[in-house]
C-alpha cells in the first residue's frame, strides 16, 4: 500500500491539475493491465470505472460491492505512479455515515480522490436535502484523510431520466457550498448544457465525454469551461466490443480477420511487469 507521503504527493498533483490552464483527460482503466497501458501513454492521472470493473467480473454495472470496487481501484493504484480517482458509485449506502466510511476506506487504499453519486442503488435520485447531507459527510471524511482526498460530487439527473438542468445546477451549487472539490453532472446532452453548468459554479467541473454530441473534442470541452474530462466505462466497452466483433466473425464467417488488430505479444509484454 502507498505511504501517506506518496499518497499526499499524488493528491497534490491531482489538485494541481484542476488548478492549471485548459482541460485535462482522466481516462478510465478497468484493471491493473489497462492501468499500465494508459500510464505508458503519458496521461497525467487515471480514474477507475465501476462499470468496467463489474463487466470484467462478469457482473452488470452496479453489481460489485464496496470491497470489490475499492480493491479494484487499489489494484490500479499499485500499477501506476499517477494519481488515481475512484468511481465510488453512491458511496455504497444511503446514509451519510455509509458515504463517509467509503471515503475513509478509499483514502486508506491510497486513492487520491473519488466521486460520490446522488442516486440510490435503484437509480432513484435522492431528495435534495438528503443528497446535500451525503456530500457534506463525504467532504468531512475527505478533509480528515491523513493524506488529503479530492472529493467529486455528482448530480445524476441526466443519466437517469431527469433532464432537469435547473435542478442539476441547484444540486451542484449546493454540493460546492458543502465543500466538494470537483463537480460532475454526467450525461449532459449538448454544448449549451455543458457551458451553462460550467458557468454556474466556481469549482472545477468534470465532463463525461458524451459521444452523441457532434463535434465533441477535448478542445471544444475546454472552451466551454470544462476542467476535467473522463470517459466512464467507454474504454472497457471498446475492448469488449472488439471481443464481440471477433466472436461474431468466427461464428458467422469462420475467418480470422480480427487478429490483424491484435497487439503483438512483444508490445503487450513491454507494457506489463515481468512478474
């Protein structure tokens, strides 16, 4: 496990990224191997994906519990010298105390930061006051972490069928007032919504890359005010998409064209530890 000094240095590096000019990309490895590959490409920090971790375990998104999610994130921490931000879902409990315990455990695992959602396990959005209480508990736990901890508060409206921009902004502003370090509203539908959210708060905003938005790019999102850009489970789904296409080619055509896209063994070994 990383030392307190090592983790504190990573937390400081993560905070500095949010304070610098422009926007930075926070790609999402789903396991140790993908973390090593993304580290090698020079990204400044990484973030775990609970969806990708669940898929790799043969489970649906949201089906892994707290212990498994934190263990997955800790395995990523062990394979990189970069700061790692954890996808901590809703904190694995409705009560503020459960959220605080999740933050404590995440910080103890050497994570530099993590995000907390405002929806329950059934994907129902929490009432406003309860959502704010949960973020406040997470913030208090983050401030008590021995090496500090960057707390991201998420407003899930647009992911779960509540296309209410005013309520989303109201929640993010309340989360900011409660002390969250970064604000995040995944699923925003267009550039106008992203611009409006970024302008409505003063803390850094994380934007989930929405591939349905025409003209999406790092530069475009930075121009709208985004500070951090993440991909959620997209990279893991790209990998699984390649597997599905290969399996279909084998079954439907009996051919092996998919193998042309495979990395050579030597290249794979170059990314990985010797043992």
